[in-house]
C-alpha cells in the first residue's frame, strides 16, 4: 500500500519519483503559507496546524500499520500533507478538539473509507472542512483579524476580537489582501505566500497548469460578468474576488491534487472550470459567503464522469461495449 | 409567488432541495441502479418521462376532481394507481412506438412505480399549491436533480469498483458514504 | 371471458370496499381533524398575540385576524408567505399590537431543508422580533441577528415580519406619508440626529446655511472601522455635493450607510413635510417658524375643537407692503379652507410659502394652552384615566382659571380624590397646565390634566348651573327656516322645552324635537347627539336651545 | 418458533440493514429516535393490515390483477393510518409529513405482500408482518438514536450530554443520515465477515 504509485499520466515523469518524495516537496511548498499564517494569526494558528498534522499522521499510521512507530507515523507524507492542508483551511480560532475531529474525518472518512491513498474520490481535507463547517457553523465562521507587528512585540497570542472576513463584508485594500492582512483561514489569506508555494511546485514540475488555470480563469470570468452586470466593472473587483477567501489556496494546493482530479488534460481543464463556476456562483448568487469547498467537492464527484468522456480513443478501440 | 420564479423552482428542486440527497426521495433506485453510468442515464430519462406525465395528470385529478368533490382522502390511493397504470401504459406505448427506446428504458420502467420520488413529487405539487406551470417546472427540476446525482454516484461507484475499498465498506456502505459527502457538497448551495 | 369478468369483479370489489372503508373512517376522523385544526389555529394565533378571540377579516390583501380580549381590540395577526428555497416558501404568522409592534412570530409551516431551514423555528431567533415595530428596520445586522448556516431562510423570515409590520401599519392607518425633507425649507442652524448603524447608534451633526447642506459630521459611533471608514469618507461628501440626503450607499457597508443617512434624516425630521390634518389636531395654541422671503417668520395658530380659528404672524422681515398683504390674504384663505393646502398669493410666493412652512412647523409641535388667552366661559372635557373616563368642568373668567371640578371618574376614590384636589389647587395657583403630577397617583393626575387639556382645547360651553330659574325663548335657523322654542328652568334644572314655531317637515321634525327634549331633560345636558334622520332639524333645535340659555346667563 | 422468526426480522433479514428496503423513510425521518420509532410503528400497522388482507384474499384475487389489488389494499391502509394519526397523534403526523403517504411506495410492504402473504397462511403472514415490522421499527429507532445522540446529545428528547457541549449538527442534517447509515451497514458487514472467518 505504501508504495502505491499515484495514478497519473505524464508530463512529469522526469525522474524516479515516489509518493514520498512528492509529498515532502508539497510540504515544502506549504511552508510559506504556514509561516505566513503563524505570523499573521499567532500561536493559535501554530497550534491548529500542529494538531491537524499530528492527528492525521497518527491516524494514518494506526490505519495502515496498526502501530505508532516513528517510521509508520512519518509514512509516505501524504497524511502530513492532508493534515497540514486541513489546518491551513480552518479558522485560526478553531477549538483544538474540533481540529482533531476534523483530521479524523478527513483521514478516516475522506481517505481510508474509500481505500486509502490513490483511491479516495474526495479531497480528504475538504471533506473534513465541509463536515466541521456543517457541524459547528458558528465556530467555523468566526474569524479573527490578523495580528499587527505591535501585537507580536508585546505578546505572541492576543485575544483578537472577531471580525469579518473579506467575503463576509470586510473592506480591505488589494495590498492588504495580497499580503494576507485580513481575517480568514490560516493559510488562505496571503496571496503572496501562496504564490511562493505555487512557484516552487511549478519549478519542481509537480502541478499541471490546466486545472488551476481553468479554475482561476473561470472564476475571473464570472467575477467580470457579475461586476459588469452590476455596473461597477473594474479589474480591481476581479483581483479582489480572486484573492478573497480560499480560491487561490485551492487553485494551488487542492484542485491540483492528483488523486482527486481527472487524469486527462482536457479533463483537468474542465475540472478547473467547473470548480471555478460553482465556487463563484455560490459566492455571488447564493447565500453562502464562500463556495470553494463545495465547488471542489462537487467536481470531485464528477471526476470519474469527466475522465470517462475525455479519455482519448485508444487506437483500434472498438466503439462502445 | 411572484418573488419565487420558475427558475428558482427548478433550481431548488434540482440542487438546494435535491430530491435524493436532501429530501431522501428515490433512494432505492439511487442505490439500486447506480452501478453503471449508462443504466443510470436510462433510469434518469425514464424517471423524467414518468415524473412529468404523472405530475401533470395527478395535478389535474386533484384540481378538477378530488378537491372539488371533497375527496382529498382518496389522494394516496388515486395517485398511486395513476402512477402504476401510467408506468404500465408508458411501457406498452414505448414498446410499440420505439423498440430502441424500450430497450433503453424498458427494464427501469417497472421500478418507477415504487420510486417514492415520483409519488412524493405528485403529493408535493398539490400540497404546496403549485399551479400547473410551476408543477411542470418542479417535475423537470426534480427529474434533472435525480438524474444528475444518479449519474454522479454511478460514476463514483464504477471508479470504486476498480479500487480497493475496505471489505466491510464495499458495495452499498461506501456508496452511502459517497452520497453523504455529495450531500455535504449539495448543502453548500444552501448554507 | 369469464376470467376477465372475474378480474374486473374482484378488483372492483376490492376498490369498492377500500373506498367504503376510507369514506367511513374519513367521516369519523374528519370532524376531529377539523376541530383539532381550529383549536390549533386559535392556540397558534394566541401564541403570537395575547388575545382570546380571533376574527378572520375578509377581503384583506393578506390573511389578517383581529384579536380581541373581552371584546376589546388587542391587535392583529398577519399570515404571510415568503419565498425561499422551497416552492411553498415559509408560512409565517406575525402578531402585532394596535400600535404595530410585533408581539410574536410563529413559523406556521415551511418546507425548508430539514435541519438547516428548521433553525428559523428556534426560539431565540423568533423572540428577537418582539417589540420591533413601524419605526424599526427589521433587518439582519441592524436590529435582528441572522442564522449562520440558514441565511436565506432567516432573511425570508425577516422579510415576512417587515412586510407584516408594514401591512398592518397601512391597514390600521399607523403609517403616515413619509416626510420629504426639502433642504431649502430648513432654517439655518446645526442639528443633531441619531439612528442605528450596523453595530450601534450613530450621532451626526448637520449644518445648514442659506438652505444648503454645508456639512455632516459624525460625532459619535461605534462601527467597525474597516466597514465604516469608507462610509464616513464618502457619504457626507456626497450629501454636500449632491445637496440631498438619499445618496447611494457604500456597497458592503449597507448597515452603516443606512444608519448615517437615517441619522441625518432624524436631525432634519422636524422639517419634513407631510399631510397635516387640522381637524385631527388637539386644541391649543401652536407656534412655529420658517424662512420667508427675507428671514424668519414666526407664527402662532390657534385650534379650537379641531378648527383653525386664528393665525397670527408674530415676527417677519418680509417687505411690509407685499408680505403683510400676502399674510392677510393667506390667513383668510387658511381660515376659510381649514387646510394648509391653499394656493400661495401670487406675487408673494416666498412669503406665502414661508407662512405655510411656519404653520407646518407649528403643527408638528405640541400645542400650548395659554389660560390668559382663553375666552371666558365654562369648558367641559374628558380623558381616559386610571379606571376609565374622567369628565371635568373648568371655568375661565378674565383670563384666569377660576375653578376645575371633576364631574365623573372611575378611579379608586381613596387615591384619586386627594390627588385631584392637590392637582386642582396647583393648577389654580400656577395658572398653567405645566404642573407636576401627584406622586403615587400619577395616572389619575395625568387623566385630570388630559381632560383639562381637552376641555380648554374645545369651545366654552354653557354651564347649566349658572342659569337662573325662568322661561327663556331662543331662535335659530333650521331646515325649513327659523325655529323658535321656549325652555323652562326651575331650581337649576331644565324642566320643559317646547317648540313654539318651526317650518320643518312636521313628519320628520316633530318626533325628533320630542326625542331631543326628552334626552336633554333626562340628562340635563344640552350638548347631545342629533337625532339621525333629522340631523339638520336637530341642530337647529339645539342651537335655539343654547341661544335661549345663553341669553339667560348674560341677562 | 416465534423467537427464530423474530431474529429473522431483527437481524438476518432485517428490512433496512439487510434487505435495504424502505431506505427513504429510514434516512428522512430519523433525525431523532422518536420520529424513527413513530415511522416504524406506522409502517408496521400498514404491513399488518396488508399482510392480513392479502393472505385472506390470496385465493380470490386472480393473478393478473394481483399487483393493482395489492396497491389498492396497501394504499387504503396507508390512508387509514394517516387519517388516524392526523386525528389523534398530530405532532407525530406533522413530523413525519410526506413520508406517511409515501409508506405506500415502501418496497417492504409490497414486497412482503407479494413474496410472502400471497403464498402463506394467515397465521404465518401475520407473524411475518409482526417480525418484519419490529425489525423495521428497531432499525429506524436505532438509526434515529445514533443521529440524535451524535447530532444533539440527547435520546428521545432526554439530554445525555450537557447542553453546553456542541454536538455535531451534521448528523441531524441530510449528509449525516447517509454517513450514519453507511457506517452502520459497514459495522454489520464487519461483524458478518468476522463471524465467517471465525
């Protein structure tokens, strides 16, 4: 099981790649957002990230190896990645016991119930987030503003009053949004940190550009149409929509997940477009402030169908069965 | 009703109040027929056909016969008879008119009699006081939502079949878990 | 063939038995169900409005019940359906008191998503509407909280409550035409206003110069800076630039924007125009001011018995030749028309409009009753007091309140009588209505004061007790011509009234005269209602009677 | 004898967990244990009635009109149960809502009429209805109990967990229904597999 190779066609067969090496490189790519999140939200954020990651790794070890030896806890790193991503998409003020439940739901229900790595249909971190959001909607929509420099020089963790996230109506300049000085989930606020991670993944050849491009592109188009219809069309509006909420983080770290996205190239583009459309429709036209989680979960379920209808005809294949 | 347009009725029935995932109507065929994408599509089409016809007929029966005569207590019995005979009739008709269509839909038609989504839809149309056009749109939305999730689940189950699902979960349990997560995604339309 | 017949027969038999069984059970359960439904409806209605009897109104735009307790109208219950996710929407029941304040909200039915939409039925959510009324926004984040996870359903309920309040407001005539603030009408000055923003009250100072809005300053607020900042930056500037109050709100900060706009409106509310109905005004003297052609116009207007009886311009700077004549003409028109809706004097539009604005300003305030300016005579008035109606008589002579006498009341005597005595003593000493209430019997004292206000706000009436014994003759115009009657007073009591001559149709008039005479003698009150069917003859008769007795007093 | 039948209804041929019958009401009305039990009892009543009549008439009804006859009989009992509930158990009637008339399309009832009552004696048919009804009721009550405990920390309205503890609301919502049932089926499968191996 541990050595199971992720099913995924070229273009990234550059050398001997194992699940393990890929996963640990993803962890490196997640470092900028994690650090940014901790700098922005303080000790709370650090505790959430550590709790999520450790819980996920321990549970993975228990499921796969039925022991807690260091080697099995470290495993192939996939649990660490899922746990860390889960932590990054939770509000910094999430009670730690909820983080533990979320990680358990992600690893057990999202991943191993479907047969573990490579078989899971839904992104485990998103299953976990949707589950806890629906279970404790109040706690999960209580956002805290970022810490200022003076907060850090006085003490590490302060009781920050709850404040609105950009999608909840807070008004921020684009620069604040780019740096991440807004209320939101730990890893989702700083576009800068996300882009650093993205550059690393692209340079290392771990992500295919199609899904993210389809995602961000379709979201931008919907935002443009919406603002055009609303009579206040501006590039800044589109940039704002793209940087708000979890859209960029999802574009780089979630819809690129090889296991839960289509294998065909066209499929990935379609997958990204679908995620973008649903996310934006939920955001702009329905009542929920954020649609990233639901958009991607919905499209995860479409992956087998997308693959089915976009698989290139193998030469000589007889039509239909 | 003015602020509640036909568009909304359609989308509510298909997504926000999806008949299968949110209202739990038509679970039996949802689990029973969702093993193959093709058969799911066939079932979806058959359901669309029967739902639309049944909705219109039961609506008229209620509006022009049962309600004016104060025979509302015969609703369940008349509606189920209408649906059952409609299914029979459609089966015979399709068999004669289009053998190809019959080949595609035939085996699913009898199953529809006990599909509670059809009966539930017919009852909802009259208890919620929809007019005939709203009834039609409601039926189309319900059928679209039913077909969508049926096909999605079929895709997932085909995928799961070729992967190692833990033994106790194989089959219906994992399909239910997938349906649960799908329901989580659909709930996002409401939250 | 036989098999087919058998099939039809068996199936038919089963259907017939089934139908029969259903009809039987239906006949048995239907009345129970109906009764249960009716009981539940009454119970449900009673859960939103404290009343014990509900009456469904016919032909109303929305389903509406009147709620009564002991025959007294306690308020209204409105049933509204608002669209949400489900085709049927949310069926709400909102109970409101007679002032249009929400007394209770009940979700009569909904087909929202189980679990999510169900939350709109939670107690904390529905209870937060109680007490809100016509003046409130009833909006999420303003005066009620939404529900996380069921935003759309919760918003639908808020809309339902808001619409119910508005519907009852219109139905019961509680909502006045919204006033329009014309900045040009506002006298120079700085005005302060308060309104609720997104989080807390916003207080503004609005400065008007030369009929122009020159600044809007927020002096107190507690909004979230990131939301409110742009609002404070943009809206006041926009108001000054556009010279209007209803400027576009800042999207994303609706609550704060609307709060700021409302606060400005509140500051200038006293200058809003609206329909003023003179016959609805309480008696008394009203004073108001407005800008005329050249500076301030100050007017005083007197209302007696719902009639505008005098308008005096106390102060003005308008060109004496033009302004003065215009004022005179306008006052004549006003007194004749008994409405503020009169044409301006051509050539002196500004002065005319100024006078009207000053009057509007005056009537928007409370009237003042100046005893020193009251006509001599006896005044009768009544008002609601602690235990019921309180009737009193007040005598004014030489601009002095000389006596106040409680004629009838239902308050607890041991509390009320000493209070009345004390009040009357104070009133006579102060010669103004602005006296303190008697502590421990504030409601009774207030009742006395209200009755006195009502009395002095009406025309003086004849006091029978002052009529010396004798027989008097009175004349007045009636339906067919002059009517003459004789009235006999003995020992301070009217004993007999006889019509001497009249030219009214005898068939109608004679019975009416007889009836009136009987009532007056019985009640010893000459201000009785006219006999229906012979109203004009009755009025003639009553005028002649008053004329006769008035002469007796003056002689 | 009856004990064996009872085990068949509750475990080996449990209508919900084994035969996957009546899943719509099983998922829809089990937001709490009491509605689950109410639905189970209503269904059991209909099942008893239809099994009784079908078994009595099994020799009278010509095979060609078997299904329509069964549907009429079942629909009649469903309506009777509905009327009685509306008159005397209104809160439960309201809580179960549309799923009361939908008992008519519950595969369990038509299935038992067709597969059992039309071929067996009155006594056996009644026993079958009772045990199947009990099995159905227990399943719904169990599922309702699990969802009520996880979703609101109470059972039959009795608070088990202090109200201050936030339970996982999702179990009271549609996704929780699917997930709970899925996990319960998996648990039963797990037991079965273990038993087979042992």
